[in-house]
C-alpha cells in the first residue's frame, strides 16, 4: 500500500479553492501510484475557521465539497473538515473511495490552551475509525489525538495496523523535534507505524511549517517532507511496516524562525490581497530586519521604505538606511518630520504652558511618523508593517498610534536578542543589512544622545526575564530565585502589567515562540493581581 501525504497551504474559508488543490494533489498521487491520499486537519476549510464554524451555510459548503471529491475514482481520500450533525459540531475526517463514504472519524481530544479554542466549537468524538486498504487496516487520528495514548490505543484495539494522523500543528521554536518525540512514544506504546501530515502556510498570527513525516514501528523517521513548502510525500507499507522514502533536510532553529517570519508576511499580504507593503526605516536593527524579511517574502518590487528623520536622527542612521535600500533595490522616500513637529508643538503650546518637556514630545515625533505611513498606505493600498519587537511589546517601549500604527507586526514575537541573531543569520546569505546597523547601540532617536538602555535593563537580562515570565509562566519570585536581580525582575513585570492596554491594540503578528502576545496571551487590562 502506498500512502501519499498532501502537505499544502490552504486559505481559510476558500472551500472551493482548497477542494481544487486537494483534487490536483490526488491526481498527482494517483499518477505516482498511491492508494491513499491523506490531507491535513480541516483541509477543506483551512485552520482555524474560528467563528465561521458557527454559520450553518459554512457546513453546507463543506458538504458540497465532499460531494465533489466523491466523484474522483481510483484513490482513497482521507479528508479533514468540520461537520455538523444535529446540534453538535465535530472536527472530522471522512474516508472516501470511488463514490462511497467508508467512514467518518471525529477528533477525540480537543485542545483548549495556547492558541487553540476547539472546545468553543466542537464536541469530542467517542469512537475509533479503522478502514481497510489493500488488505491493510488503517486507523485515523486528528492532531491532538496523537499527543496522548488513549486514542491511539483505541485504534490499535480496533485492529489498526498503521495510523494516519491529520494535523494543523502551528509552528513555534523547535516544534518539529517535539512532534517527532511525541509520535515516537505512540510507536513504542502501540507497536504501530504512524504517518503524520501537517498544513503549511500562514494564517493571521499562526504559521504552519509542514514538515510532515512517517515513523516505522520502531519509531524511526523513514520519510520526511520539507518545512514550509507544499509537498506530496509518498511512503510505502510493506510486510506490516513503513519503508524508507525521501527525507528532506530540515532547517536549523534560526533558519526555521526566519523562514516562518517570511511565510507569515507573504501569506498575510497575498491571502488578503494587498499589493505590497511599506515601512518606516530608521537606520536601526529592527526596521532593517523587517525590511529584509519583507523583501524575501514579497520581492523588492512590492516593498517601499520611508525614512522620516528628525533633528535627533543621526547622520549615520540616514546613511545606513540609504545603503540598505540600495543593496535591496526597494523603493525609498525621505520625509523630514521636524517642520511638522514644530507645527504641532506651536499648536499645543497654549495647552502645555508651564509644563516641562517629557516623553510627550518624543511620542509626538513617533505619531507624526505613524500618521505619514498610514497616509501613504491609504493612497497606495499597501499595508504598513510595524517594526517593534517582543521586548518592546513587553515593556511598552513603543508608542501607541506611533510606531505601533500599522497592519502587521513582523517582529511581535521576536525578542531583541533574537533580532540580532536573525540579522546576522540573514547576512550569511548575502550581506543586505549593513554591519554598522547591527553593531550600533539601539536608540529610538527621539531626544539627544538617547539609547534604549537609558530606559530598560540590558536586553540580555530583559529578554531572559521576559522568557521566564511570559513563555514559561514563572512568578517574579521564582525568576529572582534563578539569580536575577529583584529590581530588574520587578521593573520588567511592572512594565509588562501596565502596558497591557497597548498590546491589546497592537496589530497581529506571526507567532514563533511557545507563547506570543496574541491568541495565547489573554490577560485583563484592568487587573490588580501582583
């Protein structure tokens, strides 16, 4: 028996388009001699449809798509889709062959943590599904079902000799190794081989990295699809076990994160129909990395950079920005903001009489820049990419309606220390980011001789505390117990808490860590817990 794993990039809600992709992959699989084609979880609709799942006609469209797939003869299809039965909704997989529905499996374990909300939409399934193909009994599981023993054990008890798993498993750092480890446990516990097919592509803040694979009964990887790219992976079942097949080389951690950001930008822009992007280029590391990612995602011809210097902008910032846009070949404008700033200050002077200058004047510069970028966006239709990083989002070192103004926050889940690592990694492919941008001390350049460390702990300290508190859920006392200064921990945690209102208004951005400031971060803005 030959199984084909249909790793593809769906568009949420484009049921007709996704169906055509599945048909194309099925025909290719038949040409390659496959007996079974397995699609990812919710392949018909994309993951996750969210509240589209509450609309009755959404299910009618899915049923129409299944009817269309039924017309294909010559291969067994295992199709991921939602289904409504009476008043209950299920995350399902239907097995189709030559005009017949051989069975339907309902996902048993519904994740309701991190970025998942499946208990909001679905009822858990209660029964295994095993179908026969070429004399081999094939069990079916969906995503979370393989992360615990019981669903796999039930498939084994029902007679399964191999298990196929449909997945929409979003990326975060080092996720592929975790998937391999979990499925290896199931192989050891059941003695069965497993086939694991995953989505690829970007959906709002989620990135699906593909990297589908197959493990034999001994838990060894015998087939591996590439990360991020659409792929049809073939694996043969012979004499009760899966045989060695093609094995793509997977990227290391930094490359994987960088490629995830590229996919996130590309699919957010293309799936939403924007003609391109624009961003403010400051001469600093964050905007430089954002520009490199945007060009890799969309091509330089669809990217525009805008430098908006003030009297506090260093000459080398302007020089480095010009250098970088020349290296990349992107469209570039310079708009001086100081005359506009002086007009605002003059208009506000009566209201500010007797008050000393403070961050208000700094934020005013940032908001003028945000206003200019949004005006250019309105006129061109291009989406503004914001350039702030996760460290700044944690501490509120960003200006609401200023540098936070835009439609997609590329580095929203990327710490400052990781920004530097990614910039250096990208330059190994070709030095597009001038070295001086990487080596200069970071500064917002909103007042004379300003650096980020005037207002924040050193980034290595800040990012370590942020990781422990945000991603690992440690308390402040526990982090101090790890050897961090009480003052630094208290400062970071306080800044994180008082800036929740800013993060709630920030644009969506790609998630690359186990916990980003998006679907998996839901803290009350009004909150006195300490």
